[in-house]
């Protein structure tokens, strides 16, 4: 009865019971206020220099084990002197000149921040440049779909994201006899009546009357629509807080942002309510107009803040506890796996198992040399029992002649090898030059330098065809940037880039490296000579300014009078400290083998498009740089990694992953690969006009205008964009596969593989097995063998039965896809 | 005892009566009937119709006519149920919590407005207008013109000015008023109120008995009116529009008026009856100016659609169209015999063109900025520009007579009084100058706003 043991047992049981309830009830572990070890407040000291100035406060609570959370809305703020400052919500307001502190309290932790208020008596009128224009950008009035379009909307035109202050001043203040502003009755100004839908507005309700943005515009009008005096301080830097890299775990997946504008006179102002915020992935997190980020699902995201021409981004990682998840610590082959696993563990995904040997065989052949293994090669590999056969196969394939030709296909796409652009002979020579560079594993830096500084006859120096394909300064600028900097600069030709920090000035600054390239016909037919003029400058078309050559991350550069400016660009590009070259190059190689870049699209690197695994990208880039920019080394590392060799079958714990490489990606074979595979399976090669017999599709120097290849997405090479090659399926493809002329021809050809085997009197089983090894690189499973044999029995015409089987094979996902 | 009883019941009555009054907010006593047309319609038009009207119908609900007001949109609940507030969704929404509250742009209706709607529904939600299916806008009474402020915080752009028939006074466009100045000493002598927000043209009838003014509120409404210049009283409201009336002109015989609108139309009115004779809808964008030929048979126009056109005023047919500016055209005038048309545009040029073949005859002058209104009077052509100058040319040979320089901002308006030999110009910064045509000297230079003068 009163047995102490029994009592304590039951007491423990009760305790355990309650503890369990507690744990179940809470779910994800909560970071309670009273477990915070310290708090950090930003900004660390505040200066308000007029009655109108406010400051958003940002508080971070740090807990055990490096965990942190945004505690801005959990703390209490108290002013030590309400005559100087007062705090409303999470912002501090100026009341009177003087100094005071803000006391910040979270449970037992307390900290104070000093605030100085001056200039309460100054007028501080609303700034057109630093308040009105950013407000229009924030409200998206001047976006490309609305009034920022080249012809405006409804007769009202603004410059895109306020890149042209002169135009905006005219439109808002003066146009049509000052129609849009009503200084004597500001609330009745057309520019306020419309967005508040007080009168009909094609753009709908875009502004609430009780909004800060409304007050900015209204007060500016009330003060007389003034423009800033000539000597006003300029915004020289934008600071977005908190700094990138935070990991936020549900339920603490809200984060307030603070945007500070640094001016040329040293002043710093809070412009959070004047900034336009965007999320790079709304499925991961959204951001409110006032900079409050809300996590939706796990993943990493970049929140960009735009204020005038300044663009900054904050990278955040959102994680949550996945029920039933337990990290299984898969083995690692090299650093790639280390980084990939680290990210998977962080986001709570599990990696799939490694793929089977026949899957690996087929996959690595396609990725390195673009074609299927022969039946003999397949049998040999599958029978091989050495533990490192995968690694050996990789080494062998990288030395095969088909390797350089297949990878030359990628470069040929980007460098626009096209007969109509550079003549037959030109294409041939350029293609062979590329093939040789790849075969000899020429460092990519050398490859780039040769291309960029090429001159002379396109017959004698094939690299000069680079400038033949790129006909003028603009094409040189845009293509070179997309190719080597991973930047799509096109938008900046006419105005500042809407999504990135490239300005129109930057565009023309880069053009200054290429504007002196001249082209003229050579002596021989079809020859072009590329030469450099000794003078000539680029004029910015909007400002009329002569542009100095400009390099990203470096600024304007001085170049000696007669020096070939391209040398300087190429030197900068391939320098060890160049932040673009290596990352862009390895990302492309990664995308080709893994099916998706770490940055995707591969030629669209920007702050608002962050890499899915930044550490992985940097590690690969470093390895590339240290490996003398050579491709084979990187390929070897990638292909040998477990990450590359994973199965494409997903599990419950990684089926939602599309970015973090927990499993292999299924993708449709490239047009050339598919054609070659069909030819290989059927044993009927395709002939291409003007090329020697046996030329494969993956070795074509120039797109031949072949119906099958076109339908399956072979690029026409009119641009440098990697997006030209589409991998999306469409109806025409389905029709080609079902009853297209090409496939039909090969299936019915007298010379095809199975006919020859039948003629050699092979048994059904032998022929079927042979076909499977040829098409799938594996022997048929017993069920498949049965089904095939039954089909042959059921048909009178044995040949026709095999046509059916072969046709069926071609139409399977297993055949059509890289998996 | 009787006295006390009487007093106390009287007091009680007073208390009850006062209590009754205080329960019903400003102006509405329990018995007084709320008029839909006078009390409710204006609220709906001003605060609701932009989102629930012909251009945009949120939730597929419109209230731009009485019939539509009673028809439910996407939601099944009836907007109005006579006598029943609980079954009136419209009433629920205007008193709902912030996230559902109507109007949706953050500016809730005032208590007095909500009270009016409440009472109207309780009283049976009746319609006292003429036509339940017609647009509300056409049936609610005209709202009175707001009164201008005592003094202006800043000068306003001078969008119109005109000399009085004797030339002794100059009328300028003010904010919800017209300002009358002495030419001799530049002093403000009169403020004519009850005018639209902005005025874009002023013109006296040939016999001086009527003043034609046109203008409006940009993007909101426009109108052209005839006013008695002596008393400032309205004689006739000629026409209204959903955007500004940008120019208006008397026919030389004073019997007709042509008005140019921002809704792309030109309308001819009869001065006596105020009836609309004809509407010409040929332009593709705002009609910025209109001029009658000397014989009153034709109308020339200029437009933001980059053309200047010529119409037969009798039947409205188009006679000619000139596109030589390639930019919006802002001013138009005839030469002395009506056989040439002058037009001024954003290409900075004043051009002469031939209405017979729509071809350019020549460039009269090229400014350093956009060119606006044109006036042709007494054998001369007067033009103004954003380059701060006005110019005078001979009509006959287009030779330049003089440049008038001195303004510090874009010149937007001009007027000529040939018998006094005076030219007046008004600029974007509010500066008005009066010049002698004889020698180009300045007679007056002032900022046309009421400050301390009355």
C-alpha cells in the first residue's frame, strides 16, 4: 500500500506522463523568452536629426547552441525620457532635442541603446529624390507593367524604378499644366485620387489613405512639389539588416528587416518604409511591405531590398522539424558530398540510396560522351566485380575521343556555331578548335582569354569567330556577360536593371571594352578579319556621357591609349580573385551532369537568385581555380561523388526536394543524345548532309535543321542563352515517338540490329537480351523477357513482332530519360 | 403641487425631446425623411462608385444606378432590404471591422453619413429620383463649388487669362475662382467665386454680356459655362464631362460656342438655349484647343493624338487632318482669310498648313521648348512656349515681329487686346506679365495670387 518504492514509481510515472504530454503538445521545441542568453539590438546607436525621422528597431535573442530568433515583437521598449523620444510599436519617434536611452527588456535580460535627437526645429521638407521616388517604386507605380512601361499607362509615364529623375519630375509636377498635383488641396491631387481608388484607376487600389506612403506623397505635394536642392546629400550606400545567413526554425520563422540609407554627409536614415521588398521564392518565404519576413516552408531564400539604384539582399534559411526524420549519416566520397549532406541535414531531407550499376553505366555514358555503351561494353562492365569499377569507368570515358566532341556541343551552343553566321568552313574550324581545347583539357581561363582577345582571320585563328557571331558592341557585351559573368545584362541597355544592381552606366562601361572591335571581309571567300581600332569611345545614349571602361567589383579602369582593352578585361576575368569566372564555370558543369545548376538558370546569377547551396558552389569554384581551371578534374570529382551517383527514386523524406540534390534528377535526353540512342538501339545510323558517314548527332558542329532534332529542342544558336535548349515535352515530340517517319524508317530498315540478329539465327531470348543491353544497358528482367516472348509468339510475323518490341522500348521513360 | 407637476412634466418633455435629438445625429430629426437623391446618392457616387461602377465592379457589385444598387453581386445576401438593417449587406459592410470595412481604401464613411444611410434604410429605402435605371451621376444635384482659401499658400500655374472687353482689366484663372486685376497698377480688384477647381479658357462674348469659361478637376470632371461677368452668376451650364474641358471659343457672331474636351470630343452649343448642336468625336486623344474660322463655317482643332484637324462646323464632317508635328499638338488658329491653319506642338514648332491638301506650308517659328496656345488677332499671330518666351508674327508673311522675353518659367496662357495694344502672358510659376505690343516693353509684372490684397 504505502510501499515507498511503489509510490516513487507512480510519481515518476506521473512525471513522465506529463513530460510526454508537454513534449507532444509543443511539437517543435520552443525558444522560450526566459531561456535567452543574450539579446542584440540594432542599430547600436541612433541619431534622429528632425522631428520627422523615425527608426525601426531590430532585436535578436540568442539561445543555447547558436540558436537565434527575431525577438523584435517579444521585447518591451521603454523610453528613459518621453520628452526626447517615444516608442510606438517597434519604432522610435523623435519628440524633442536631447539625449535619451531605449531600455529593451526580454524576461530577465535588459539592455539599453542611446538615442540623440537634434534639429527638431528644422523644416525637413519631404525629399523628392529620397522619399517620393522610392515610394513610387515601392508601390510599383513605376513598374514595367504599369506606368514604368516605355509608353506609360493612361497617358502617364514614369521611368522604370525611377532611373530617370528628370522624366519623373516632369511627369509628376509639370506635365499637362500640372494636372497631377493639387498643391492647394493636396488630397485632391490626381496622383492620390487614382491609387486610392477615390476615382476609377486602371491599376486598381494600390494605396491606402492611412498608409505611410500616402503621407509621404501628400506632404510632398502640400509643401509645394519641391525638388531637392543641387547640393543635397546623395545616398551612397544601402545597408540591409540583419546580415545574411540566419537560420530560422519554425515556429520562430518571422524576421523583421531594417534598411538604412547612408548619405554622403555622413547621416544615416531608416528607409524601411520607403523600400521595395521582394522574395526570391514565395514558396519558401514572403515579405510584407514593411519588411516583415514570414517563413512558409523550408529552404533558402533571398529577400532583396531596393531603394533608388541600390539593391541589397538578405539570405535566410528556413527550417522546420520534419516528423519522423532522423539523419542517417550516408557515406561521403569527397567534399561535394560533405557540403550536400550538410545542407540536406539542415533542411531535414534524407538522401536516396546509390543508383544501380546499370543505371550508373547508362547515366555516366550519357553525361560524359553523350552516347550509349555498346552491348559488349555493357556486358563487360556489369560483369566486372572490382570495387572501384565506377571510378575506373569514369577515367576511361574522360579519355575517349567522343568526350571532347560531346562537350564541344555545349560550347558550340553558347558560341553560336552556325553555318549562316560563320560559313561552313568557319564553323568547321571553330568546332575543331573547341574539340582540341577540350581534348587537351585546356584550362578554361586560357580558353576564355583566347576567345576574348582573338583577332585576325577567322580561318587562321578560329577563336576570332567569337566576334563574328557577335556582330556589334551590344551583342559582345551581353553575350560575354551572360557567358562568363553569369549576368543577363540585356535589360540594362535601356535603363537600370529592374532585378539587379546593374545600371545603364555599368552596361555601357563594360561595352567600352568591346566597342573598338572591327570586322571586315577577308581576301578569301567567306573569310572575315577581326581587328582593333585604335580609338573610339562609347557614349551613354541617355546621358550623352563618354564612358570609361568599367569592371564589376572594381569600377572605372584606366587603359593606355592604344592598348587592346580586351586584354585588360580578359585578364581581370581570369584573375584568381575574380568572383564570377569560376563560380559560373563550375555551375555550368554541375548543371550539365546533375540536371540543375546550383544557381538556376545557370546564366542568371544575381542577389535575388541565390545558390541553393552556396558553400558547395564556393568549394567547387575553389577546387576549379586550384586545379588550374581544368574541366576534367572537376568532372572527375563530380562524377565520383555519391551525390552524382544517387538513385532518381525519391523517398518520403526527399520527394519535396527539387533543389538540394538529395536524389538524381530525371530529365529528358537531349535531342542529339536521343537521336544517337535511337540510332544505336536500332543499329541504323543517321546521315547528315555534308558530313562524313557515321557522324553522330552529338558531334554535329552546327545545327543541320533536322526535324527530329528541332522537335526535341536542339537550339538554333541565335542567342547565348542556355535557355535556348528546351527540355520541356510537347505534342510534336509525342507524335514523333509514336509514329514519326524517322523511327518508323529505322524500325523497318533491312539493316537494323534485330533483323541482322534474326538473319544470324539467334533465338528470341538472345535477340531480346541483346536489344535490352543495347537500349537499356541491362539484361531484361524475367517478367520483361516473358512478356516479350509472349508477344513474339502471338504474332505471325517475327520481324514485325520485334519492330513492336523495339518501338515499345523507345517509347518507355527508361529509354527517353536520363535517370 | 399642480405647478410642480406641470414643471416637472414639462422638464421631462424637454429632456425627452433633447434626448431624442441627441440620439439622431446632426440634422436628422426622427420625422424628417431622408432623400435618396439629395442625401444618399452623393455619398455613393463620391465614396463607392469608383470601385463599384461601370469601370470597375469589385465582387461584381455596382451601385451606379438605383436598380444596380439593389442587385446583389457575387454574394447572395441582398445589399439593401427596405426597413431591415440586419438584412442589408451594404449597411453591414460600412460598419464592419477594419478587415471587411467599406470603403476599402482606408477612408471609412463619417458617422453622419452612416446615420443617413441607416435612417434611409429604416424609412423604407425609397427612390425619389426620376429614373431608377439611369446613372446616379445624372440625377443627383450639383454639389456647390468649394470656396477658395483666403490666401494661397503657393502661387498656382496660370492656365487661362483674358482682358475685359475694355482692356482695363485682366481676368486670370484662380483656384475655384477667377481673379480680376487692374491693368494699370496690377492690383487685385475682384474675386469671382463659385468656379470649378481649374479654368483653362476665358472668353468674352462679342457683345461683352457673357463670359465663357471652361475647366474642371483633372481626371474627375470637366465643364463649360456661361457666366454673367458683372454679377458672377451662372447663366447656363453648357456641358459636363468626366475629365477636363480644355478649351472653348465663341463663334465670331457670338451665337455658338465650341468646347474641346479631354474625352476626345468637341461639342458645339447654342448660346441662347444652351442646347448641344453637335458632337464631333473624330480625335483619338484629348482635344487641346479649338478655333473658329473667320467666317464661322469651320472649326480647327489640335489634339494630343498628334494631329491638327479641320471640320465643317455645320455638319461635323472632317475636312482635313495634319500630322506634321509628330508630337502632341496644343494650339490652333486661323489666318485672316481662313485659308491657312496654324498649329503649335510639342515638337517646339508653330507650323502653317493648308486645309485644302493637309500639307505643311512652312514653319512659322521654332521655340526652345514645347509650344502651347495660339491667338490670331488683328493680322498677327501670337504664340507661347515652355522656353519662357512669347512671340509675335505677321499672319500674312509669317515674318517675326518680336520676341517677348523676361518670364522665368514655362508660359502657359496668353491674351491679346489689340485696341489697347496689349499682350498678357501667364506662366507656370504664377507670374503674369502685360506687354505693350508697340515696343515690347513691360507694363505690369506680378504674381497672380490673392495675398494680402482683396
